[in-house]
């Protein structure tokens, strides 16, 4: 197996017209799980094994010669996405899916799906949702240009997110409607978010190689995608999610503020904060906005931006870079971080880093002046303390 450029993995094994099955990952698959990968191969056995390494045991049936697979994948732990394309007509069957929910959407063109006895079509306007233990078969790629966007959600993570959003225990599976509209409303917002994630991950893999995501960013991204799915789709908890929450007392909001201030360096998310203060995400969002003026997510970003500013001031060019400081505080997109930083502080992160020695020297000189002034004041006759008088 050789590399096709930075971050790309390629296999040029023999093509087989027929059936390939895999239930185990090949060596190396799954390592550095958050690092985006571009996997290209013309070997059906390798294609099956690599797909299984990130998703599920599967079988690949070739309906025509000329096989090739191109898969852009990123695994964030709680969820994974893949942009999948085959060069020729292929049938891709899932053999086992015990602990995951999965959404498929056709991005360039449509693909056919069979879930149980249902025959469905995934295209840019409709996503297909599969629940744990349901097996599915995807077929298509007749033109070799269709791309399938697949999103896998670890069952415990998605149900935990639902519990955080509603404040209720989730018993049994989430009973999703099989089809979800992607051409309007929250569904359209959700698919744009996931496409942007998958596209940016592919670009990162091609340009920077297998660089893993920072845990702060991975947790927040997974939360956003899971929340979007739960809001955009229909299921037995939909009415509860859309219901207005009762007012939140100040103690819970104050505790949420403390958590953010004290643990901004941890992979906090709005969901984890809400769970810790005993509220649903919706209740915390509305209560926090009323008390603080912004949402907890915005406040967390503001605090991390402030901490990044302090880190840059205390750093040197030899000990840190502006990009590394941004990543340290969970800002994965340096361009967006730099824009927010300039809006807040009137200069770029690199300018702050370059001027850090002068800032520190100014602080030291200012401290010395204040110290000298205080000593001078305390030693002047006018400020000498008068000893208490005693009576005979």
C-alpha cells in the first residue's frame, strides 16, 4: 500500500468482479481516530476492510468491472462522517450494526437503499436514517460520479445528547422516521453543516496530512451535529424538544458560569454543562441568555478567546506559535479565530505574540513604578503612623 499525496492512502491490488466481505479492520485502521483520511483503492477486499475499520462489517458486490473506491472519512469518537464514491456500479451491504445510528444522503446524484423490506432513495433532498440492529444495502454509482455522505453516531453518545437536550431518561432506541427532509428548515441547515465538516476534513487531510482534531473542537462539533439531527428529524421525543422550557433559577446559571470559568481548558460542551447543573440544554440556553446576555456556547468561546490572548502575551516566538495557541484553546479554524481575535483585541494573534516581550516589560516597569511610589508614600513623615497614647 502506498500514499497518494499527503494524507491519502491508496491500494493498487487486483480488481475482483464479484463479492468481497470484511468484518475486521486492517492493521492501522482506527489509529489516530480523529485524523481525517482520504482512502483510495482499486482492491475490493481492501475497500471492504477499510470501510469496516471506521464503520461496520460489510459486503461489496461488484456489478461491473472497473472497481475503485474513494472515501474521505473523519472519526470524532461520538460520530464519524464519510464521503463515499465508487468508480462503477456497486452494491454495498451492511452485515452488522448493533450500537450505532446512521444517516445516508446522496450528494452528487442519488443512490438506492433497502432497509429491511423498505426500498428508498437517498438524494440531496432526502436523508435516510437507520437505527441500531437494522441492516441496509446501498446500491448505485452507475455513472461513477455519485457521492454518498454517510454519518455514523455511536448509540450511547446520541442518546446521551438527547437526554441532555430534554432532561429525560431515554428508554430503548430513538424511533426515528426513516426519511428526513434535507431541502428545507433545520434539515437543510444540518446537511450544510455536515457537508462542510466532511469537505473541510478532506481538505485538511490533503493539505496537512493526518493531523488529529483537538478534543475541545471534536466534542463541540459532535454535539452540534447530533443536536441538529435530533431537531431536524421526527421521532418520539420531537414534541418534547420543541416545547418551551420553564424559567431557570439564578443558581444554576451561576454554577454554569463557574464551570466555564474554571474549566475552559477542558473539552466542555453545552450538553455536558447542562448535565452537570441538572438542566436540559434548552433550559440552560434560555436561562443563560436571560441572565448573562449570550448563550453558554458564545460565553465559552469568549472565555477561551480571553485565555488565548493571555497565553499569547505570556508566550514567546520560540516557545509557541499563534496557530498552536489557537488549537490549544479549541479553535480549529485559525482564520475564524484570527477574525474573532482582531475584532476583540484590535490586532492579529501573531501581532500580540510578536509584541509580547514589550507587553511584559511594560507590565514589569509599571509594577516597579507602583512599588516605588508605594514605598515613597509609606516612608514620608505625613504618612507615619502615630503611636497610640497611653495614660498613666
